[in-house]
C-alpha cells in the first residue's frame, strides 16, 4: 500500500466517523438497569448530564426500543474509537514517508476533533483570536465577517470544522 492510498483511507475513516457522530448525537447515552422491588422488575435509564447522574424510570413499552438505541450508540462510539486508533497509526506511518501529507492529515484529524463536540455544546466554544502574519501584511482574521459566519454555521452544526480550516488556509495563501 502506498502513502497516498493510506492517506485516502484515513480521510475516509474521518468522513465515516463524522457520519457515525451525527447518528451518535441523536441516540440516547447511558445504560439500562433493572431493579427488583417487591418481586416486580423496574427498569431505569441512567446517564450523565455534566457531573450529574440522571435516572429515569422506563415504561415497559419503551424498554425494547430504548435498549436497542442505547446499544446502537455504544456500538457506534466503539467503532469511532477504533477508527481514531487506526487514524493515529496511519498518521505515524505517513509522517515517516511524507511530511506534507502527514501535516494535511493532522489538519483533517484536528478539524474532526472539533466536530466531535456535540452541536448543543458548541455554544460554549468561543471563536479563537488568531492573528496571521504573512510577509509584510498583517491580517487579523478575527475581524473577518466571513470567518465569523463560518464559525456560527459550525456552532449550529450546518458545516464541518474542515470548512473553517480550508477557509483559513485559503485566506493565508491569498
């Protein structure tokens, strides 16, 4: 396998992981537990919300569907973890042979790590203050309305972080 094929495979890993993330965000997190009280089974859905553990009773008619959805989420999270481990191995291999491709792949992986933030949590992420110096020109990207627009779209989940980094790269190279 050559390095470009490994790079393409790694990009596909990131894209597939992003697709799984979108599904993960809509699935319930946590686990289902069973307690016997007076010889009657009661089922509970438990999950964390920040530092709090939330416990909610599950009705019998909801149990099958909820269990299926919780298990699907666990499976997708595990697949993303495996993909991330494989991606890290690929980055190391590519770095040995091609620094440029390695840097590009690291940029993709970095952008994906921002995409891992659930959309409802992104409102806490602030636009970083970035000053870019190119030659004798000083470009303050923070005051760029297009960048702010891209950032707000990312916060709403309308675009991927990759589009922001592509915009920055294009602005720097202009």
